[in-house]
C-alpha cells in the first residue's frame, strides 16, 4: 500500500535503524517511516539530522517516540508533531525557524533545543509545563518573556541573542542555570527572585558597574558567575568587588575562588557597609541640620515681627536705610558676608562637629569657627569645653539670635575662648549704637562683622565710627572686612570724644532704662550729624 503513493523514496541507513523519507503522500505532507523490525529495535528514538529537510516530516507509526532529532536542517516551520504525545526530547538546533508555533501540544516535552535559529519572541510554551531544559541560544530574541509558568525549568540558555535587560524571571522557581552570554545586557534585575539559581553566565555583555548587578547580592544560592568580557571586568578592583557583591561565590569567570580572596572580599564588604551606614548617618544629620536652621530662621522672623510692631503703631523709629544720611560705599564694598542658610548647609568638611542640635537651634564647630543658630544654641557656650578645643576657636558666628540675649555671654566668651579674634553677627537685630558699646566686654577683638541683613544699625551713617571709638584700643583691625586706619580712629575720636562717659556706662543691661539711653544717644548723634553737614 505504501509503495502506491510513493513518488520518491530515500532510504537512509544508520547503525541499528533504517528510515524511509517520502516527499509526497495523499495527505500532502512528507512522510518518514521505518520498517517494523527497525521500530522494534529503537521505538523511542529517531535521528533526522543533516538531511537538508525543509519541513518536519509526518512520522507515521511512531507514536511511542520520545527523542526526535532534526539538527542541522533547513526547516522553517514546526509542523506534524502534535501526535507525538510521549515526546520528551525535541532537537531543532541549527535550522531556519522564525516562530515557535507547532509545539504547544507536546505536553510531555522535557528538553527543547531551538538554538541557532531565527526566533524573535518566546511563545507557544503555555502547555509545556514539564520543561526541564530550554535552549534558545543564537536567535534574535530581544526580551525575556512568557516563561513565568515554567516552574520545573532547571536550565535556560538565551546566549547569543539581543537582550538588553534581564527581567521577567518570576515563577522560574526551579531554575539552577541561566546562560545569558553574548547579549547586549547592561542591567540585571530579579535574579534574587530565583530561589534555586546556582550558575549565572553573563560574559560578553555591556555591564559597566556593579550597581547594575545589585540584585545578585540578595541571591543566597548563586555560587558560579561569569562577567568576563564586560566593561566592569576591566577595573582593577573587579574581582574583589564581585566577591563583595556575591560573598558565597565558589567560581568566578570559570576560576575557583580561594579562601584568601574570599576573606579579603569579606573585609572590603564590612568596610563598604560601614561606609554606607556613615553616609546614611551624615545624610540624616544634614537633613536635621537643615530643618534646625530653617526653624531657627522662622522663629527669628516671628520675634523680629513682634519687635517691629510698636514702630508700626507710631513709636519713634531709627533712621531707615533709605532716609538715613548717605554712608560711604566703602562701608559695604568688600563686606565679608557669612554664607546664606542654603550655603551653610553645604559648609564644613570632615572637621564639622555638632555640639547641640534640636528642632529649632544648632550649634556646630567647624574647624576654628563656632556657629550658633537660634536662641537655644547659646547653651553651647556654657558646656564643658576642653582646653585644647576652646583654644582652637578663633571665630564665633551668631545667627537668628537677638543681640540683647547675646550680651550677657560676652564677658564669659573671652574667658572661655582665649584666642577668639573675630565675631560675626547675622540677623541678630543690632539696631542701636548702645548695643555696639556692649562689645567692649569682649576686651580684645581683631575683627568684627555685622551683616546688614537683620541688623538695622548698619544703615546708620556713624555706626562704624562709633565702633572704632569704642573698640580700637582693644586691637580692632577690621570691621566688615575693611581695615581700620589711623584716620578712622582720629575721626571717631573727634566725633564721639564728648560722649565717652555715656558710651562707657550706658550699655544695654537689663537693670538700665534702655529708652533713656537710646534717646540720649540718638539726640547726640543727630546734633553731631547736623554739625558735620553744616561744615
């Protein structure tokens, strides 16, 4: 019967079997069949490799077949296999297959070899839940997908494809080996979701940093890894970093990891963890610092608004910057300004030390500079200071603190910080000349900075001369970064000599009537100013 529809038969003899291939049949499909004797000798296996086949022949009478080899042919589509219900091993390596259709009925399949074809997308695997090995290397696949249901899959080979990112690996709970060599991978994720993964091959990809491999450190089962052929493998610290990333590695780039290498990696890992903890600690402190400065500023604005409220109700005001006598540009040019709050957040280096920190105040020591933000920061002046630490302080900067609250601390500052040479006041509401006279309690001062921001006294034309008169005999060399010259001293003596007894006694202490002192100084200043203008 068979010979009646055979137009052309090719008999291929091999060890232990003989296969007949027919190109024509009544069904329109090519047929392959064997004699009864050959079927009896090898009922579960057939090899059809290297036969120049362009299609999968219909395998007549081979329902018990378990292994089918179609290697090295010219097959473009997978057909005529759905009746092979017992097929466990299908090898279609090195063909011209572009789609994975035609295999969905092979529910018993354990091994599927589709390497070196033209496949662009993984599909038709929904019913192949018993797959143990899936080989798709040497294709044109650009994305991993449609594999999450293969819970029994142990080996997945996707080497030599076009994959750029490792993901979509959920559900591969039995996977022990993943081969991704020779792709375009730059980022690896979800490897830590493979509970049984032992071997991962990533050679010859585009991985540039271990940051892109962070998930490997979360894997508890991985013991073999290859990264050679990636840019990251060219770094001098590569091996130590790889072992630090995956501490349990036994083999790296096909070489055994020694115990000494593992020990060094553990040491580096501990140092890296300490560095991360310190970095996190610094970040948290920086944020607390930022909030403390911001809240100190907000509280200061509230206090200043309360202080200015009486003036808005008709009380006598100091001369405003706009209405005051024009003061020399030399008094502001070259002003040594303290940084703004935003700049202060970045200030300081390794020597920055926080002395007192709360929600609304901050006291910190940055080298030789002590910075105080907010009223509560003044408590840092009362803390126990070591002789060496206190002796190193040469600059104290006050910000968001009312000057009258600072005055009681001035005598103790000189005793506690013997080498203090420079005081800086930013937004401390220095608004009257008698307040400046209180600075004489510091006794010796080389430099003084009173920032125009938040200190209205700087808008008065005679404030600098008054300071020079009161402090020049205490070795004052600079005011707002401008040198104090002998001419400045002579001019100040000329202006304020007659007021020496007032300036020396009427300092803003709590038991003194401040309004009387202020009115006296203001009246004298106005008279002197009128005389200067008339001259």
